[in-house]
C-alpha cells in the first residue's frame, strides 16, 4: 500500500522532510532500494478507499501479541523520501490497531492528553 504524503499539507507540528508511506507484507519481496523505479512506473494511479474487517484485524493483532516466543518483526526504513513499514500479517495487524488507537487520541480529541479544548 502506497500513501503519497510528500506533496500533502505540512502538519502543524513536527519537523523534517515530508515522506510517502509504504506498508508492505514481507512476502511481497519489496526492496526499498528498488522503490524509486517502481514508484516512477506507477504513474498517478487511481486513489482508492478500502474497507477493512476490523474484527479480523483485531484477531491477527491479538495472535501476534499472544505469541511472544515467535513474533514477526515490523521492519522500518526510509529510502528515497519514503518511509517503509514491512512485516508479516499479524505484526502489520498489530501496528494497524495501534495506529487506529493513536489516531483516536490525536489533537482535538476530547479527553486526550493533547486536547486543545480544555
């Protein structure tokens, strides 16, 4: 999954260069060093919105958390102005649930540590 963020509106906070995001299953064999050529071949593409099965994602995330002896790793790297998250199904599901939780606590969310309306 490629989320082009480099040309988006800069955030209110933070610093550094804007980068795209690529989330890939480890079995896809995506090598970040090959990404620039692949990105060029994509063209503009067609923006899509996908729906997820949140119950299934939670099951996979729980399977990862409950298996401390044999967990896959979430690898990350930055290359060619792109941030990569690469891992197996269960670790990607765990990351997705953590991101969803964090998004619910973003700026302006009532009761969040960063609630600007207090």
